[in-house]
């Protein structure tokens, strides 16, 4: 393991033994430091928020982006509990509602848990892994030491990690085996296997895989939405009812657009907690200029 990865692991183990109040103070402090020093990500977050919320003033854009940095830093600090805390700590940190929907749906066939990119993404994945064996997509880290650390953390309770490099076949194997698949539907991975549909009114390269899996494998698509309570420091995870319209006879483009519309609704409930530091609109339709220059 690299020295930096080793240092991160030791830090997370130390944080897991601290009180919730101490972790929140540290998270807020790290968020403030990141806001003032990680300027490139701050510019990306501000640009995304400007594009998605043009009705807000520049001051409101900055306030939302600042709150996002605080929330994002806290989610990193709280990985200490998710990866090295006790099960009791995890259950206290993360409240899970309506998970019975997953168990009932599995009686009727494959289940995909659609988890949009909120800052509580890891909290939801770890908490649900305490209830049921599952599989999830995983982005391989460039540093082998960090990759090992992330794999052990995210696979701590037996979650099967599927690299995006492995493609769809490995996912289908787990779906056939009856494992729910924790799937992130809203990242920009380029134009391949994607369509350009509006997200907050801006054309966004959006994967069609959820709609394809729903139709070709009769998979049920259950959204998982996670919000962080800034006052209590706890995460609230809710499994929502399935989205039958993604299994309908509409085109893949129309089904993917409807999914983006659902995600917009969930984002508007807690807009500062969406993952704004990612270039959601990096890939542009042919002939359109970049949005982050």
C-alpha cells in the first residue's frame, strides 16, 4: 500500500473512534479548507449550479456551492464509520426506510437500485449491505494502494464489486443470481451507450443501460435517495417505489429522459447535496461548445 493510502486508512480508523460531534466539526473544517483551496472543483461546482439553477442569483449560486463543499467533506469523514466503525455505529449514523420494497421486488425478478449521485451514496450502499447481499458498480482507482483501500471499504460486508471495465456481462451474472444491483445512473461516461437528454434543461450524455436492463431482463428499477441532515449529522436513506414507466414501450430516449426528470425532482429537495463537483455536462452534442472552458 502506498504511503498516502496507508495514512488515509490510519486517519479513517482514528476518526471512526471519535464522537459524532467531533466528526462533524472536522467535516465542517475540511469543507471550509476545500472551499478556499480546491479552486478547480469549486469552479466546476459553481458552473454546474449556474447551468441547472439559472433563476438564482450569483450569491445564491455561491451559497449552494459552499454548502455542497461542507456536505461533501462530511461524507468523506463519515466513511470512517462506514469502513471501520461497528455495525451499531453504522445503523445509528444511517437511517434506512422502506427496504422491504427491495425484498418484495426480488420475489418477482431482478432488481436494480438506482442511486443518483448524492453525497450520501456510500452511506446508503453500506447501510443496505447490512440487510442483504448485493452487487455494485465500481470505478477502479488509478493508484493501486487507494484501489485496495476503496475495495476493502466498499466491499466490507460482502458487497460484490463490478468494475466498469468488465462491462455488462458480470452485472447480468449477479442479476441472474438474485442479487440487487446498486447502480449509479447519472454520470457522464461519454457518448457511447448514451443519449443526449435534458438534465435541468441542459443536454446531458445519459446512459441508457437502466432502461435497457428493465426491458431486456425485466429488471425492476427502484430508486434509492439519500439525504444528509445537517443538524443531526445523520443520513436518511429511502427506497422509493419502482419506476414502471422505464419498462414501458416508449423509446429508450424517452425512458432515459423520464429518469432524468425524476432525478431533477429529488435534487431540488436538497440541491446542495447533489454531486456538483463532477463535470455532468462534459460530453457535448456534436458541434456544441464545451461548458467548462
